C-alpha cells in the first residue's frame, strides 16, 4: 500500500475568528507541500484541528484542498467524529470529493470498548470505500489500540495501515516486527510524534506522519529520503537541526507551535481555535531561534 508510505505532511487548517476557513491560506500551505514533493498530504488530522471544526467546515476544507492539489499529491483525509453516523458521512463525502485515503481516530466522550471501536471502524471503512489508516493517538483520544485489535481491524476490507504513537520503550523495530507478524502482507506501519521520526524511519517504519512537514516540508522530506536510503549520518545531521524545535513541540504541544511557525514564516496571521491560546511572546522568540538552522541552505 504505497499510499501510506514515505512522508505524509499534515497542514494546519487556517480559520478566522469565527471558525470559517481561509481557503487561500490553506492553498498556500498545500502548494508548499506539493512543490516539496511529499508523498502524501494528511488533511484534517490533529494538526488540521479537525476536532474543532463542524462537519460543514470540514467538507469545505476538503473541497478547497481537492481543488488546489488536483491529483498532484495523494490526499489522506481525517474523518474521525464522535458518532459513527457522522464519521460515515464524512468518509462518503471524502470519497465523492476525490480523496485518495482516509484516516480514522476513535473520538469519544464516553470511554470506548474494543468491540465498539471495531464496529465503528467496520462501518466507516465500508462507507468510505477507500484505503483507511487506523489512527492510534491515545494522547488525544484516550483510547489505545492493542496489537490484537489492530490485527483484527487489519482483516477488514479497506483497512490498510496504522499510524502509531511513539513506543514508550523506544523499541520501534520490535513493535513493528510484532505488528507485521499479526497483519497481512502490505499492511503499513507508520509513526507520528515528530521527535521520534528519525528512529522510527531508520528502524523500518513505512511512513512518517509529520506535523512539521505541514509548514517545513523540505527539511522533513530530506530527513525521510535520507532514512529511506539508509544514510544514517545525514539523518542524524538533519534531526540535530530539528532538535530545538522538537523540544518546543514536547513542551508546548506541536499544535500551538505550528501556528507560531506559520506567523514567523510570513504565511499569514492565524490563531488556534479557542480555547487553545497562542504562545506568549517569549516563547515565540524561542520558536524563531529554533527555526534558524532549518531555514539555512545547508538543510
């Protein structure tokens, strides 16, 4: 499943103070990703703030993205929602609009059981009729997919990949070996958590689902290609340049930092959806310093 391999870049969804999409600014973000040559675009993921948008705004965002990208880069669309009915509807809409794949997280208010999550994925995968990636993101959803549940879901038609959080023990190779032994050939295992991208890719991860690539696709792609080529020295060099930014991601959350990066890069004045607050001026200065090595020609 080549759709879920390489570098998947996750852009912000820029909105105004009333939560309305700024389509021209979204298209600026997308053009940067396409021009850099990322392997896919992860629209309306956590970086895209999908949980803060109405279904109508999400559909508007999808159509603006499809019109801009126009098939030049595969488009993977997040369709997570609190209810199965809404997620099914979003999945159908994504297919009809021209998306290439789906990303599904088990959003919830009431804690979900494994059986409830299975039935939810079964229904949404059937409704979407597109290759679907399991979004294992316990940091936001508070639901952790067990290896057994991932294996069970991988047997469903259309379920083709999993987007994993960074393993607590940093044993990427061991985790991938276990998951691949339990799933069919071609089932893709990729990772999010940008500060772990180096280790995940060098250990054989199929995909880096990247927050930072939504605004800085060139250095993120350089790291990915170096890892794919087995060039450990180059990977280490680029990751070292990223290290100050990784530290800020871990301290403040990558979502908040990305809004500041967009402002610093001069891509447009946008703020996080309330109640999320922008970074304070002192923290903004730290982001500026962290960006300097990444904006140099050497990277």
